[in-house]
């Protein structure tokens, strides 16, 4: 799901379940953190080589102050462009 910046969380707001996109850019502007979580992700690009997307989860959906039992996982649509010199 593409999102507005309001639905996306980054950085230290993402502590239990998040994805890591190295050296991210949004709208051509560098983002201060490589961690993303929340209810959506604004279109994000990176030119890091080799590209590695990291998924982090604590695998705990029921305990804690705010249970995550409504989560359904995530879907990520991406395009990998050919490397240029």
C-alpha cells in the first residue's frame, strides 16, 4: 500500500516489526533513517549495491501494551533497475 507520510513511521519509532532499506531516498531527498514501519510506505528508492532488504520481526503478536494481533503481514512492490556506470 502506498501511503502518506502520516501512515509511515521511521527510525526509533520502529522497534519490533520493521523493514530496513539502506540509504533511502523519498522524493529525491535523503531519509534520516533506514527503518520503516507503520501502516504504509511512501515510495522509497535506494542505489545501494548490492541491494539487500532486511525484514525484522519479534514474532510476538499478542503481548505488550499494544498487541499486534490485527497485523496481516506486508506486501512490497518493487522495481529493480539495471546497474549503470
